[in-house]
C-alpha cells in the first residue's frame, strides 16, 4: 500500500471517528452492586430495569431449540453502544450507526464471563440487507434486531439478550463514581462529548479520570487502531466495575443506577438480571477479554477485514463457553482477570 493511500485511510478514520463508550459496565454494575450491597439496592435496580425494558420483537434466538433461563443456562448478551446525544438527535442521527459492539457469554457453572469486542469497521455479511458492509451499519439498517442477526451470522452463536446504551451513560456513570483510576498509555488530545476539538488533554501514566477524560481515552485511536482501542474499552470496564463495588462507592451507587437507567434499553427483565448475581457472589468476577484479529482493507471505502482463522477460533471459544459444543484443551492468547 502506498504512503498516499495509508495517509488517506488515516484521515478517513479520524474523520469518521465516533464516540465510543464502555457499554458493558452499566449492566455489570447492576449485577455486582446488588451482589455486594444486597437488598439495599434491590428496589432501585428493579425500577431502573423495568423503566428500561424494550422487547426486541424476537421470540428468542433462531439458533436455540428451546427458551433459555439465565438462572440455570449459559447465555449470551450483546451490548450495543450508540450515540444518541442531543446534538446527534438534532442532526437526525439518533437511529444511525452503532459505535461499539461487545458480545458477552456467561457460563453458569464456572461463574465466568467471556467478553469479545467486535471492531466497528469489521467487513461482515448483514442479513438485513443481504450483502457485506461495516458491522456498525447493521444498526442503521434495522436497529438492535439487525445488529443481533449480524452478530449471530458472524459468530454462529445465539444472542439471547441485548443491552443498548448511549455514550452519555458512560460519562454519567464515571462522574457518579467520582472518577476511575486507569492507565493512560500515551499523551493524547481529543475532542469532548460536544465535539470540541482538543478539549481533553491527557498525559501518560496511571491516574484518576472524570467522565469526559475517560471518554476521550476510550475514543482515541490516533496512535494505534481499533483493536487497541477495544482493549482500552475492556480495561475501563474493569476499572468501573472495580470502583463501583468498592466500599468507598457504596453511597454513590444510587446515582450510578440513575445514570444507567436514563440511557439504557434491554430485553431482560429484572428477574433475569437478578439471576446473574451469582457470578459475583464468590468474591470476584472471572472475566476474560477476547479480541478479533484482522487487517486494513481499502476498496470503495475503509474496512477492517477479519482474519477468518481467528474468527473460527473465537467461535469455538464462545460455543464451548455457552455449552453448545464439548470443550477442548486449546490455549487462548487473551487475558483473564478476576474483578474484586
């Protein structure tokens, strides 16, 4: 690839960079907070979930023979991050592209979670329209249902539930916790949530970030790529959950839940979410983060071409974790961490 073409791709990425949030954190807060603080927050969590419920129009996944029960079955959740800020709404973009997609599989026996980030520019088949495009276009074609169908087609696993959040919940959650402590890998300047250029300036090193600063770290890819940005997303998910269940945050969880409820829709009932409490009851959340390998592809536009062998490996891992196929002893080059 010529230097001119590489420069054009970098400019395109920068121009089309959108707000990315850590979309898994809010639902984990509902799970782990009720685990740690018990009945004190049960009523609050129930009100949040009931106000956020929205049927996806499906009668379960077509890849399931029977209806799942998360209190006894291994299940999957698709987390869809979108930008539904007031500014985007004014520009008629509130039902546009998804900004982030994370698939979580939950194994009941192991009390473990595997979390796979899907790069937003991944070039995949979208059943809603019958051709390949960027995976984040699926949401603009047919909302959450089209995103679910696309992910099922890609990974060949059933998606049992979804959680859709907009990026403002991320800022509100971090601020409600009075910030989170994370490692900033390099000096960076990023726009803020109002798209003001270079409004956020961060130096490298471990530090406490507020909501706007954490979002800037989440969205940046000026010095690396979507894969590294996905890894940063996963690290901040862990930081938010760890902060949310710390003893110093007990009085802040009420505000955190308000932030979640104002920015979330899901097809899970409160009773279904309560069944996930056991994943944190052993004193830690066993979470493994996974990423998809690939390479840049330039045709009519910029795409991220997924490595088929790697996709096949990740399908195997997730199918095993969901109990759909027998387990193997293959080694996995990813990270596992218990969040305490």
